[in-house]
C-alpha cells in the first residue's frame, strides 16, 4: 500500500485526507492518506523519508521549506520557489506547486479580474502573485512588515505595508495569511480592512471550512466572496493526478473528491 500525507502546523483541520482517500477508495487504488503535524519545516525531508511516503502535500507554514528540501523542482514551482506537492520518484523528492492553478480554478465564476490586492507575503502569496501576473493582472501586495515584501522586489508588483498603503479600487482582494484559521483575527487592522473592502468587487480567502472574520466583513458589506474550498479542491485534483502518475482523468478525480465536501 502506498502512503501519502499532508504536512502542516496546524494540520488537524485539513480536509485533504478525506479528499484523497475518497479517490483511493472509489477508484480502487491501494493507497492511504494521513496528516502529519510538523512544527519545524527543516525536518520535512527526514520525516517524509522515515515514513516511507510516496508523496505529500504541504500547507502553511512549510511551503518554502518544502522547496528547499526537494531534489528537483518542476513546472510552476520553479518560478515561485514554493512547493505544496511532493512526489517520491526514483529515490528523489520532486517538488510541484498546484496552489496557483487551484486558485484560478476557484475564481472562474468571478468576471473580469484585472486588479488584485493580495494580503500577506508568505508561500501562498508568492504562488498566487506570480500566477496573477502570468494571467495579465495588475497586482498589489500588502503585508504587515516590509521584510517579506523583499521576496517580490524582482516582480512587476506594487508592495505596501500597513503604514504606507493607500486605498485604491480593486476587482479582487485575497487573504493568503493564516489570520482567522485558528483565531478570530483579521489579516490587517479592522479600519484598514473595512476601507479596503469598500473598494473591491470580490473577496476570497485561502482558508476553508469556516467563515473567517475577513469573510464575515465581506458578507456584512454584501460583497460576493469565496472561501478556500474550491482552491483546495482544484489543487487537490492536480496533486492527486501527480500522486497517481496520471492514471485517471482530472474529471474522475474531481468527481470523487467533491464527495468529501458533502460529508
């Protein structure tokens, strides 16, 4: 039996095991998927190998660590230095990023997105910002401190901190921070968030499975919003396709994964 896992901190909330195990069960694959609570990203490689995994997903805060521990990086992950999917292949850890395509899949019902504001500057933000640029969108990154914003200095994006940010009109505002995941925090001060939401058409949060304080604010202002469930589904389909070496179509994987969201 092949064993797969998701690494994260926290990770107990993850729906990934249910999603992937639904595929394995219903498509008759001899495999199992579990959770691994990992505090230190530097231990990801050793933990992966000691568990004898065939593949893994990586969630916050270890996506950049995952990039560093892989033997080879393929596809979009090369552009962003962020890995959320690892496949064990011929004794090597091969890193991929399926987050960005998963997010584009999740916002396909939002029409004409040209200007995007990304809240946060971590691994998820890196992937999404690059994908937005690839899609021809104008991007602004807003982060609490300037330190992490240096990671975006080589890109054609506007970078601001809470102190020097000026409100503008946006088509989409995306929260990529962990604010609201296991607390009631907003991704920026309340007055700033309120002003930002007054100047956007759509809102999205990478967090799924709950109405975060950020999404609650959007709801109160009657702004169309989405949590990260569709992003999770989209990236999960692509990851599962890699895990199973494209034995099954994206459509058949998606059909089974969607059942996990009904439980």
